[in-house]
């Protein structure tokens, strides 16, 4: 994973870090920087992220993480998937 100027990151309530990339989807990392999961778009999976181009991350007052993409709008990150 290579960081670029468009990469975004956020710390969620489970003390993991979410790192959005320009072309490689959304990465969830533990406090040591180890990748727990890489979320990427899968056209046949309705629960996958809408785009691999993540341009913004927002942690709201309720602790929910919102993911903004380049071309597919915003979506709420759900840890169950």
C-alpha cells in the first residue's frame, strides 16, 4: 500500500484505523499498523464498498464512519461486512 496526497484516514471507536486510498479501496489497520482487512468494490456483492477511490472519511457524533468516494457518493461503514 502506497500513500498518496488523496489518501484519507480516520480512527474508529474500536481503536482501529481506517485508511482510504485513491485506487485501492479502504484499509482497516490495528494500532500496530497491521492490515486487518482491505475493503474493495465487488460488483456482485451489494455489501461491498461502492468505489475503490476513497476521497473522504468522517467520524460522526455517534461514532459512525462515513466513506466518501470520487464517483459514487457517500456511504456508512458497517463493521459487520
